[in-house]
């Protein structure tokens, strides 16, 4: 009787699943018989039925595809879609688990109190970034060329209010009050400020792209679920469990994501250099870039010596590409000694940027240090030497997080994937694949024919006379002569700056006391080239006058 009831129930369940359950009534109804006499014939019958029907369907669909090409194309698309859907259904969970595990294998399980310590350092960096970025704003034809950004660039009063608001938010973030909401506002405000700085030509996308990406990607970090914060004190005052002793990858994500952002940028830079083959390395391409930047005032002249020795330049070119390509391996390496060894490959890159290119991108330095510093070791070192509320007792087996923040969420995986994909794309204006310094020249002769070296420009008062005096620290006046010599007019801002420049005012007074009139400001230029055999610069052409400014009428004198 029980068998008949099960068979009847199996027939009812076919309403919900027409694939498997229709077979159950027949199986249950003949379950008292032997498998050879009952189950095996059913299996053979099902196999034969499916085979015949599938073959018939294939023949009919093939005939229809030959009769109508349009119908055949639709059939092929439908078949591909069904196959893809079946594969995604069968392999999707496995692929998602494998991909997620591969992308997050390097994220350390950080303690909550270490994240609280990092939060204070992070707030200090953002504070310094905001202080250094504050300067006189002006509207310029720069990227991103959005109306609201250009409007903010021309409204110093509005930007001042935004900056003061950010200072207050950073103070709240540092002490850990309303941390989650505050960080959202900080991310929006810092992104706005960076766009305005780029719009007004005070900075470039390259300087800030790594920092901005890091700021935005750290939004999912559970900043509010950390000790050393007012939020945690309020949580304990309300009788809720403290977050002290908790650990997890969602905390470690905060110090790991900066490494991913920087690592993918450097990996894309290495790819850009090798995309056309090994010529960038074999041609010693770094020597061309070091010569160009040495003419702009690099701190040392070591690049000129390396440019003079071809194989030394080849070796340094290889090291640069190797370090850029290897650093990203530290990101996906499991936490441990070898991670920090691999992370050291980023240090010579940043030091080389400054020594050979005079590029001190300190936002890149902070992003690098956020990943390369062993924050747990540093926190334990500081905590062991400071008594009081900074000391935290360790727990051998941390309890699970009451809010579930010890585990990663889908948003973390999505952001990680977006950062990786972003580095693969070729986007304009410094975004996407990092292609700076990836160009090269076929030979030194081609480089000399193009001559991208900056010429020697000097600003004078009384040029052409025996009492000619060079004016230093007057780059704005030199830019004005370059840009405005064609129309003979100066902007009011440039006029005011020249009249108030202490050095120019002093020299004008001396010229007038000596009876020289009218005083003129002259910009001269002399072409500069590099001698590859001697390893030094030389000036093969005579000095030419770019333009003059009459300091009495404040007009550009046309030659």
C-alpha cells in the first residue's frame, strides 16, 4: 500500500518538475519486481526514446536551416544560448568559487584593532593630501571638461567650503565617529577635489588616479566595526558586544586593495612597454626618458651616465619592466615572508621615478606603503610600547563577527574584478592601461632628429646691455610671454603678478636709478641637445629672443 501511495505522490509532483519526476510513478509501481525485469527495461526505453526524439529533432532543424537561412541563423543562436545556459548552470557555481578564491587568496585576515590603527594613519594621509592640493584655482581647458567641475574650479569660495567640510569629516573619521557615513562623504568630496585640481591644471590624472581608485574601492571596508573608535565606545555603552579581537578578510581588504590598484597599474605599464616586442628593453629605452627628464631638472645626473652606456641602459630597462611585472605577484601571494619580498620590487620603481624623472608622486607612495607595510607587526610594536587604552589583549580564538564583517561580500569581488579589468582597457586621459614612458625611439639618431629635450629658457631685465640681469623664480611671466606674444596683450592676473613680484620690482628700481628706461622683461631660448659620446648636454644653436614685455605699459613687444 505504501508503494502505491508513493507512486501517486510522485505523479502529483510532476506538476513542479516535468524532467525527472514523471519517471517516479513507473519506478515505484514496479519496485517489488527485480531490477533486471523492471528497472533495466525502463532505462533502456528512456534512452531509446530520448535518442530517437533528439535525432528526429536534429534532422528536422537541419532541414529547416537549409530551407531558410534566416531561420537557420535563429536556430544556431538558440542552440548556442541553450548550451551556454547549460554550461553556466553546471559550471557557474564552480567557476565563481574558483575565481573568487583566486582573486582573494592574498587578502590577509586582519584584526579589527589593526584596521582601527590603519584608519588613523589613512585619515592623516587624506588630511595631508587635502592640504597640499589647496592652492589658487583657475579655469583651464583641461580634462574632464565637465561644466560643474569647471564651475567649481572658478569658484574658490565654494571649493573652500568643500575643503573645510572635508577637514571636519576627516577629523570625525580619525576618531571613528559615524565612520561608515563619514567615509562615503569623504570619498565623494576627495574625488570632487581631485577632479577640480586636474581641471585647473594643478595636477595630472597620473598623480591621483591610483589614490582616487583606492579611496573609492575602500568604501565597503567596515570602518565602523573597529576598536579605537567612538563608534565602538558607543556600541559597548549600549551593552552590545565589542569588536575587539575580531579578525577577517573584510578587515584585511583595506590594506590589500591598495596593492591591487598599484600592482595592476604597474602590470599594465609593463604590458604597454612589451606590447610591440622586446625593442623597449633591447633599445635601452630608459635612456631616452632619463635624458629628457634630466633636462627638466632631475635631482641626479646618473641617468646621463647610463644613457652614455648602452648596455647599462638595456639592463636598467629590463629591471624596470621586471619590477613592474613582478609586483602584482605580491598581491596574489598568500600573506607571509615572500609577499613582503615581492612587494619590495615596488620600492626601486618609486625611488627611480624621483631620482631619474624628478617625479615625486607621493599619493603613489602612500598607496604603496599601505600595502607593503606589515601593519599587524607595526601595531603590535606600537601597542607593546604604549600603555593605556592603546594596549589590546589578544584572544587565541576570535569569536565570529556579530555583523558578519569577517567574511567578504560580493561587492568586494566585483570591485576587485573592476580594478583588474580597468587596467586592461585603453582609455583616454590617463585612465585605463598605464602607458606612460612606454614609447621609445628606433635609434639615437631618430631621437636627435625629433629632439624632445626642453630648450634652455632664461628671463632677463636689461637684456642686450652690459647690466643685463637674469630673473629667477618667475615662471608665470615666462609662460605669459610664450602664450601671449602673438597678440600683444596680458591678462590682468599676469599683470598684477609681475607688478608684485619682489625680484622684478627690485630690479626695475635699480634700472630706473641708473637712468635706464624703459625697463623690459625679455625671454630668451637656446636649443639643447645631448651628446651620446660624451654623456652631457650641449647648445649647438645661438640664443634667440622669444618675446619682450614693456614693464611700463605692461604690453608684449612684438619682434
